[in-house]
């Protein structure tokens, strides 16, 4: 659609390629994305855009692919301060002997604000414009989100046991909902309820979470079927596997984001599909913790919507969605014996529109379409390791990396360009890392 001649707009981005994600596998060449008031107003050939629009600012990306901003569907942003603290050990050993003791001593509003700012910088630098979080002190995380200009869905974490944030499940829920009310006017923030996992949440608490989620139209974000031990524990305590327990409590539905889902049988895959649940697939974290490989190809055959997440930097060490796209595609091929499984275009969908769909934000995010928010990332395809380029979608998944991201916009605002952040000083990040490393060093494995 072409608007009136010489229509004034805020920004025109002229790109060698545009990968809109929708329609699937589409690639537009020599295309302008027209942006006004943070919204994508038009996509059209560069020569036509120059005839019909008068932008305040024009950015020419002659060697780039312009993509929707990547969406990290599962992470614990503040835990970036624990990056590399304890490596090369199984999940429960890692949690019980290292991560939980460190958190018990040091997690605070300042810890969450600093860790989330460090994570936001890493994510923006890697083309991530939105993340789905699960951690303590959500209002402190919101401060970092506001400073960095990234978009976030902040999970209102719920646990049974006490922490520096809350005393019991009722207190977690009360404080989480109060934080939600306090953050409702922040344009870049949405919220969900985040009961940690079936092995840390009672039936009563799950029922309360479901009640509030229904009343307030909130998503539920939880870990599930991450390890064999988790499943065995549930069978011993409840006489059923965790997913069946959630089903019996009424939690399965299109507002459920189930992180990991590594160990699923056929019936469970069908159950997820029938209830319209979403999965946050975290391939790197699952491999590093030796949790296993999620049956992504079979889940996709069932029609389950799957997005990608990094998990926290404490268990992955990177908040790198380019690495997750490549690894997800390769694991799907290797585990299924089918080289055509999870092609590059679908891996990109998992990192964009699928994740947006899981968050209930696919009407605003996840693709480059008229009327959607201008959350965008530019990826340079002009370096020796990315030449020649026969297929930019293939390059995005198999050849390029986060180091090739040159520009990132959130709601049409330039938040990162060529190593420089709009609202974050490099010195502040260095000071944050130095201070917390000194405090946390005693917990190093």
C-alpha cells in the first residue's frame, strides 16, 4: 500500500534484503521499511519509497538483512551475574550446591537491576528486542528494561520456599500482582505468572496461579519435563508425570509457556498439541546440563508452537539467539535423521513469530508487517565468513552470528548501533560485572 505522495514519516530503512518472516521463507530485495511513531507503516521497493515518502531519517543498509527483532522466550536475565560460576555439572547439583546458595546470600533489588541491565545489553547487541523472563524483584528488572529500551515480559515468579524476595507462595503471588499493577503503564513491559516448576509448586499454589491467570488474562510460564529426575520425583510423590499433573489441575491451555519439555512421550506431545500449549525450546542449556534433546521434529509434526530461549546465562553462558537457532536446526536434523527437518526459515520463525505467538503478542511483534511494532535488527552480510551469499535466510541461521548485528530498533527507536548503546554506558557494565564478581567469587565451583 502506497500512501499519499511525500508523506512525512519518522524513519525509512533501506535494506539489501528484508526477511519479513511472514509469509514463510519470503525474502524481499532492495526494500524500504517505512516507520512512523514506532509502527511499521509500509514495505515497498526503495525507488518507490523515495518517491512517496519524506522521512526525517534515512538509514541505508546496502550489505544487510533486516529481520524482526529476535525474541528470547525463556531466560532468567539477572542470573547473567552468575555466568560461569558453576559449570560442567548436572542440573540439581548445579542448583542445590552452587546457584541457590549464591542467590540466597546475594539476590536483592540491586542484584536484579544490575544483572538485568547487563543481560539487556548482551541481548540488544545480539539482535534480541524482547525477552520472556522469570526471576525475583520484577520491578527492579523493570528499571533495567526502562534504561536499556528493550522489551520484556516479566514473569512474576512463584515458589513455595522463602527467598530474599518473598516468604512463601502467597507472598510471592501478592508481591507479583502488586508489581504487575505498578508496571501496567510501562509500554515495553508485559507480565505473566511464573510458577517455577512442578517440583517446587504445590497443587494448591498451582490452583491459585490458574485462578489469577484466568481472572487477569495472564500467561503462565513454567519449567517442565526438563530432566528424568524431575519426572521420577513426580511419579513418586504424585503418582503421575508432571505434565499429567498439570493437566489434572487444569493448567494446560493456550496461555501456557512450557520451558524445556525435553522428555515427552507420544501421549504428552498430543496433550500439548490438543490444548494449544507453547514450548520454549532451550537447546544449548539442555545440552550443557546434560538434560537431553527435546523431540522438536515430532512436536512440530503434532502442530505444537515452539519458540526458542537461551535459559539463563548461568546455565548457558550466552544469551545468543543466533547460536540457539543454529543449534536447534542441527539437533532437529541429527536426532531425526532427516536433513530437511527444521530448515533455516523455520528456525528463524521459532526465534520471532512463534515466540511472539506464545506471548500472545503476534499481532504486534515477530514479523515485519504493516501495523506491527518496529522492533527490528540489521545483520551485516559482507564479511569473509558470510560471503558469498546465495540465500540470506540460510546465512542468518548457519553462517552469521550475533557479532554481525549492526543496528537494533525497539518501537522504532535505535537502541544499539555498531557497538554503541543508546542508553547504556560501557563503563557502567564493566563496573557492574566487577563489583558482583568480587562478591560472588566464594561460590565459584
